């Protein structure tokens, strides 16, 4: 049996939602994957998984340089890459600068394949404007591109004029093996005094002001008292949002804390809707995977691939408490079994892995 071809993937973090993806990639018969990532934060969306990643990943020395958005430098990255000696390097986009530039230089000096993993349209802050010449250089000279969504593909093609044949969409997703457990789900309902007449709406994700959770809280004011809200997750602004809860709303809004993916499956499954006013990321996938429709505002572009209006939710561009409540009241009969089936057919983690492998295959089979 021939040796596996080495592939290095460099990331800021190894959060729980990425664990199964990298674990499954590691078991690929053709490629030997190694993930290099940083320390992460203690809570919120920038927290690393607690699962054992030792067989396929390595945490490396990290220096944060922009704490608010958790941007980092990995000073020893070049050492680890040289020792591993991969044929292919896959890197995050501008959020991982300058580490992706180190990987880029390594790839060009040692004649390796360099794959750019694009999330989509980035906000052009002062920092982004400053590093844009380096970003453009890396994108223009990448051997192939993995994109989270069709929006990201369009972004690369229109802004940087890259060869569209080199772009592979690996729709961002999570691993979910949800199995209905009525006993466990009834325990959740009992814990929060949810009756058979109640309706549950949920938010899942980081508890941060940029997530605009106040919009969901205020939407309850336009719904009757049978509507309850689960706020699932943790983050730096939990107390800020708790301070918004008035006495008359205290028995309708519940902060559940952070839940594992499997635990969260059940909270989402007993919910009528998941609401994501701002950046939701994989929360959309998570909800659809258990059949819960999603109401979301402007996201990272993946929502346009995922959400089919009035089939599995809706996208509200100028999202507001009034529009959320109106949609909930008027859309109570969405077919949850069809939502699950559609999600599994289009956006399973196996589809994501298959398209990542196709991208890597392309770089191997194409002359540099």
C-alpha cells in the first residue's frame, strides 16, 4: 500500500463543531491530515473542543493580537509545517493573517500545493484594507479554493477573477446524528415548566451583543404568553441580556447555558423555530438537521444556500421583532420531516468532505 499524501490544515481554533469533520477527514484512505490550531478562549464561539484530538491535530503556541475578534499569530507554525512536510496546505482566509501568509511562502518556496478556504465577503476594516495586497497575492496564486457557499464562490470569482474551475463548494455544515428521545425531551420541558400548550422559539450560539439577541427577546412582546424562548450558549454578554428581562417576562425566557451538539439537538427539536437575527453560522445547519425551521437575518451568505422560503424558514433582510413574530404566527405548519430529508440530501457532512477531497484531488492531478 502506497504512503498517504500529507495535507496540513491550519486554523485559529478547533471548536467542537469542527471536531467530527477533521476526525472523519483523518480516516480518509488517500490523504494524511494534520490540523494545527491555537489556544482559543475559555468560552463563547472562540472556545476549543474538549474532545481528544491528539491523533489528527496539534495545538501550537499562540499570541493573540486582536482580542475583541480573536486574531492570532502562531510563531512556531513554520517549524511545525516544515517538520510535517505536507504536499498540500489548506488555510483559513483573512481572519488568519499573518499565519496564512507564512503557509503561502512555505508552499511557494518548497513547491507545495496551496488551497485557500474562503468563508465569503469580509468586512473591510482598517486592518483588512492594510493587508488586502497580501490577501490578493495569496488568492491569485492559490492552486485551488474551497468555499463555504455559493456566495463565497461568487465573491472569489467577481472580486479576484480566479479561475472558476478551481473553486469547489464544500457547504459549511456540522455532524449531527440526532435520534429522537422523547424521555429526555420531556425532561427538558419539565425543567422549564413547558406545557403542551406552549410554543418554543430558540436562539443558539455565542451570547454576544453582535448577535443582536435583543431582537428575539423583544419579539416575545408581540407574541402571547404561550411562547417561550430558549437562549442556548454562553459568552461575554450573558449578564447584559439577562438585565433586559423584565419581571413579567422572567417565566418565558430561559438561559440554558452552553450545550454539546448532541444535547442541543434535543433543545432545538422541541422548538418551533430557531431565530438568528445576526451572524448565525452553523446554527442554521444545526437546526435544519433536526427539522427545526429557521428565521434569520443577514448572515455570512450560507443562509442563501440553506434557507428555502416558507419550506424550512425564511430570510428577513431588515429583521425586526415585529417581522419575526408575524412570520411565526403565520407559518405554523412547516413539514419537519421534509426539512430533515432535504438537509440530509443537500448538506450532510459527507457531502462537505467529498467536495474537500475533490478540491485536493484537483491540485494533485493538475500540473503546477
